[in-house]
């Protein structure tokens, strides 16, 4: 009896695996579910899951909210995609050769991803930081293999000063490159080529809105551009803090603000600003109600998504297909 049950389970498993492989052949190599064995850890980047939220947003009739769980990337951040894309692009351009150096000005999550990828691909990675950088952040960078230099800066724009320091270091060293997600279109392209298609594939095209934060704007621009190319009626919403530079520039018209080159304002349909207390509340509720631990940025984008969903016309008719909103969760911290 047990042999028969075991045989039936094996047959079912084999048939299921065969079906998944057939699907993979149809959709392309990005559908990795049928190939759990990775050739290297870099193949763990991407193909992050969509998680449907069952409690948060349940008060809104006929609306489904999905979290694109980018905290499932190896370092816990969507920036793994950005960093790998920029490194590979620099290699293809011939700017970065084996044993070379990568420089970055200032701390952000991308620096963690670049430090990790540089270690794996055997590049030297150095990041220049402002004097007030938190010691825990410095410790984390070093744990990923980064060479950290704290720069004593004159008063003024620290970002510009750090960038000038990085440029001076690059000029002194051959086979080196400065990678800057705010200017590098490899950032935006990574999300057009992979993140966007993953969302479209996993929901079989049944997606009506996409919500993401600001930052470099690359994720929102790349994903939004791809999804709109497939479904022009899809809405792209930027969810950020109320004092975000994107709000000040695009809504309040502050002409003194420079937005990242990786951001395409034509893709964004709506900007929704939320305050810190609301972002913290949704970050907490995400764990308490859904069991998902994610960063404050996710709390911000999720709050924005709820505001957007609540503004939709009431959809009481259950025969109407549910309105599907995808919220990008960029990291776990």
C-alpha cells in the first residue's frame, strides 16, 4: 500500500516537473521555478515572489494587493539587480576588466550590493563616505568586503564633494570605474528587462497598477515602462514621503531640485506623499497582519497604495474582475 502511494506521489511529482519545464520553455529562462539548482549565487538575484496581502487592504471591495518581495534578493534588497546590471554593463563597455576597481561616492543600499558583487567577481570596491555616516553602516559595508574611506569635507554639498573625491581616485587608477545608479541607465534597464516582465508573467498580465518608491527612480521607471508597453491603461504611482524631492519637484514645482537621470517622469501617472507616522504604521501592520518583515520604504509605498486603492470607484460587483495592484517592497531594512 505504501509503495503504491509512494509511486503515485512520484508520478505526480514527475508530471508536475514536466509541466513546469514545458512552461519554462514557453516563457524563457527567467522562469526558474523548475531549476532550483543555481550555478552560482548571483543567479539568486531576481525572480522574487509576489505575495498577496490578505488583511491589509481587505476593506476595499474587489481590490487585490500584491507585494513584489525584493527583500528576497541575496543581500535583502532590490539594489542587487541594479548593482549587477551596472557591473555587467561596465564590463561589456570594456571599462571594467578582471582585477579592476569600482568606486562609489556615499552610502546607500546599492553600496552593499556593489560590495557583495565586487567580492564575488573579484573586483576591488571602495566607497567614500561623509564624516557623519553611521558607524553601523560602515561596519556593514566592511563586512561585505568594501574598502571604506571617510572623507573630511569642507562645508557645502557633500554629495558633490564625495563624487569629486571618487573621480580623483579613479583618475589615479587604471582599470577603474565609478558606478552611479542615479546616472547609469543600466539601472533602469535592469527593471525593464527583468523586474517588469516577472510581474507581468506571474500575474499572467492581470495587473492594473504598479506602486514604487523614489530613490533613483530606476525601478519605477523601468518596471512602469515595461508594464505600460504591455498594457497602456496601467497606472504607475510613486509613493514617497511628503517632503520627498520628487514631490517638491513634480508637484510643488521647485525648479532648484535636480532629479536623477535614471528617472523618467513621463512614466509616472500620480505622486502620493505620506508622512513618517503613517509609513511606520503600515510597516508594523505588514508584520502584525501579514507576517512580512520589510523596511520603512515598504511602509511608505504600501500606505500610498492604500490611498490610491481607496480613491478608486467602488467595485462592489463581484462579477467585475478584481483590480490588481503590485507594490514594490525594495528591502528588508
